[in-house]
C-alpha cells in the first residue's frame, strides 16, 4: 500500500512497462507517475480508473516530426488543430519542424514568435526544432541555447523559398558546427544531383516516382555518414524511404557513428503499385517506393536499424493537392492515425505490438533527449494512451481533427484504436467524446539529461 494520497491510479491487466505487457497499478500525483505497483494494490486515490481488459495501457506516444505551419501558413495547419489530432491519436508530445511556418524557426526571434502563437492553444506538449539554413550557419548556438531540440537541414530544395537547402560544403559546415556545440543535426537527405527536374507530370504515380530515384537518398545519406564519422557529430536521417540505404546505416552504427534514422507510417503501410492515379494525398518526398522496398524497410524496423517511426505530418489545403503528381504539394497528413496504420500492417505481417512500441515511444523520446516521457515508470510524466489493439474500422476523413481533412490514410481499414489519452494525469481525449482539454505545455530541450535520469534511478519500481 502506498502511504500518500494519490490523484489517480490507473489499473491495467496489460500495461507496457520495461518492454513488456504486465499487470500494474500506476499511481499518479501532481502529474507524474510516483509508483508502479501490483494490479490490485490498495491505493488511496482521488480517482481509481480501470482500463478494460481487452485494451492496453501505453505511455503517451512521442512524434518528433510534425509540421504545424503556424503562423504564416495557418490555413494549412495550426497548433490547435494539429494538437487535437495528436491527442486523438494517443500522441502526447510533438516536436514542430522549423519550416512551412512563416517565419521559419531559424532565429531566436522566430522561435519566440512560434512559442507565442502556440501558447495556451495546445492540447498536447509541443517542442520546437530549429533550422540550419545558409544564413544561420555559424550562429546556431544562440537558438540551441534558446531550447530547440536540434537543427533541421535540407540537402535539396525544401519546397519553400524561405528555407533554403545546404550545398555539400554548407552541409559539412553544419555538421562541424553541431559537433562543436554538441547539438543534433536532422537531415532531409536527397541529393539534388539525382533528382529529375519536372513541371507537370500527369496522373500516373510512376512518372513522379522516377523523378526521385533511390540514388538521391543514398548519395545524400552517404555524405551525412561521412561527415558524422569524421567529426563525431550527432546526426539523424529523417523519413527514410529507400531501404537500400539500410546496409550503410547499419554499418555506420556498428562503427560507432552517432547516427539514428526514422521512417514513417506511409512508407510502411503503402507501396507504389497500389497508389491510384491522381491520388496526390500520397505525394511526399522522398516518395513511397515499391512493395519489395517496403518489405526491406520492415526488416530494418525489426532488426533495429530504424530507430523510430514518426508521422512527418505535413498537411496543406485541399486545393494544393491537384491531381497532377508534378504540380501537387508534397506532404502526407498522418499524425492522428499513423500508429494505427503501422499496427495494421505490422499485425498483418505477424509483428507483435511490443516490437513496435519502442519505435513510437522510447525511440523518438531518445532522439529529443527526453527521459521523462515515452515510458511508464516512476518519475516520468503521467502521459498515457489507452489502445484497443483488435478493433477494426475504416478511417473516415470526417473523424480526422487536423485542419484540412485530406489524408492518404482515409478510406483504409485500420486495426486498433486509441480510446483514451491522458496528459499529466488528466483525461484529455476519448475516441467517443473527442478532445476535452487544452492543457498541453511548451517544452524546451532539457537541461542535463543525467539529472532527470538520476531522479528516475532514485525511485524504485515495485512490481
Ligand atoms: Zn517533414
């Protein structure tokens, strides 16, 4: 029995703790988990909540790749709508990408503008990436000190004029700079030398796919690996689409290069051969490739080469999704349903849920340097998602909470559903009732990770 009065105890037959499902009573006080006890322990708590036995209790998911676009392109997406979508998807922390908003998050002032526009309007916790563009090279430390989680750069045109890409020499300078200030560089890795210039392409997906060949990814990733290997910099490959790059990533990791890699739900759920003509809600860069590539990406997920699965949620207004693959805006909206799509395809392949959970919790949390979320453990924030893994339903566009309900995932049958989301011990969203609270906080890159880890170490898990 616990001594002090708790605010909440969440009891679940299957709670995901230390990498396995275990029966547990999770005790919450002041927004944090204070104890994890045997399921039927007598606990004095204001609220005693039992998760149905056919559902699982998960830590709130962490999505480190979200384009919120506000301010500046708020008609595409905004803090209120994006974080509602996150809450309904069990995602309790998002990190916002530095581009597509105006201003882009490339200066301390721009970061302040973004924080101001988000304040008081977010349903889940939100942090920010900074941008490494030619003009910000040499002065990244100020933005780093202001609390961004690292720096995003492009090696090919980003799609928006206000966020220019880095050429190979500038990329090298960025890698050297993040090594010097012990920051993290996250890279959109496509080499423009291999991209095929185009205007209109028509309605056939194959005609778009050939403009962004695998060699573009491989060349850029090789350059990033070389830079990290030679400088000791910490780097991360965003949205890996080409599974052919996995062997060199695997080798670099084996050599001790400080590199991590993510892929996205759309690369694991979809394949080029089944994308309908003109269905540009599936357009993204790098592109969704063929079925054999998808199989190999799944192998990379299961062997640990791929560290995390994050949404790259990048919506736009519906009118920019014209039915010409060359002219349509690129970006897939999957924040709310990405995890369901991954589980749907994973379970079809016989992958257990336990094997996927690190990729949406501890994997992205580690990228951001969080040690207070992504786990159910004493000392961690009381962020939870309750997930029903077996229910199936067609994803309806009307049920998507992001601003412009256009999504490649709409119309697909999905397995699993997030039924409840909790933030700091408070129920903030349910599948039937929607989002009921807007109490997210803005988060900054934490002070020494070791300090939080020491707190976690000091509290015993008594199971
Ligand atoms: Zn992105």
